């Protein structure tokens, strides 16, 4: 296992590489490979181990009763999944975790992080702090998305999202991390309707858009 890589992940931040092997042993770590399209965790599973992507990437999906799937997020190497479910005993997962490509996953027994280590590991407190930080960051991200999707109109959702981005970058000119389809998925709207609304907002003088780059016009009057 690439210990240097692990030291650069959010879970192992501020932990020295030489301490990680003992930590992995304490957490009963195991690696497992998955082929593209293979389910890692299924909806309804009760899990005790969080997963970290070591290689490849995974989708977090939500499936409805009729078999329709929507991708909620894509996780890259170093990112975690199922940590919240693994912290709550017997809580069934509401989403499915699927390998988006051939992937290697590191599983860590989460309850062992939440108990006082019998070996008095010096890194245990740092690990708990890192896990809390990851959970807090994900909660903030979810809160931002909920704020964006609360508005009833596409324009309202766009105005909220773009205002968040302007506040984050502290400028009215910025690039977003999404392409047009990804932005539509994030805001829970149809791509064609999103594109139409962006065209109307440009004609109304609210913004300029070129691909992923936006320039907001603060002097314009917004109507949601």
C-alpha cells in the first residue's frame, strides 16, 4: 500500500507515514478490488466499515422502486464513503455504491475509531478529528446543495448556486467545477431547460457564460 498517498488523504492528514501500518492493523483494514459496474455496498445494507477509494472511482447512486438510477456523486482516489452509516449501528444504507471503473477500495472498521484504543495509539485522537472534519465538510456541502434545490424555479436555483460560487471565490468572475450536464444534475433540473434559462439570463443582462466560466452582473435586477 502506498503510505505516502495515504498521508495526503483527508482521513490520514497530519499522521506520519510510519504510524499508518499500526493504525491499519488497529482498524482491521482490508483492501478489495472491484470490476466496473460491480456493487460495493447496496441500498439496505447495514455496514460497519467505511470505504476509501485507493484506485479507480466509484459512483454513489440512488435507485427508485422501478429501477431508475441517478448518480448523486462520483468519488476519486482518497475520498471516503459510507462513514456516516458505519458510525450508526444497524442503519440501512439509502444509496448504492458502485465501481465506476476497475477500482481498489480500502475498508476500515469505523466503530474501532470511535472507541478508546486498547493499544493507546498516539494517532487515535488525530484520526477521530479527521473523521469529524470529513463529516462536517460533507454536511456543509449537502447544506449548500439543499439551499440550491429549494427554489421552485430553475432561475432561482441558478441564482442561489452562482451566488454561492461568487461568495466562495470572492469575485463575480469565476469558473465552476461542473459541465452543463453535471450542473443540471446538481440542481435537479433537465439539461435543456437549464441551457434555455441560462440563455434567458444572459439576454436579461444577469450574467455572461462561456462554458464553465461565469461573469455575474451585479447591477442587473433579478427575478426568480
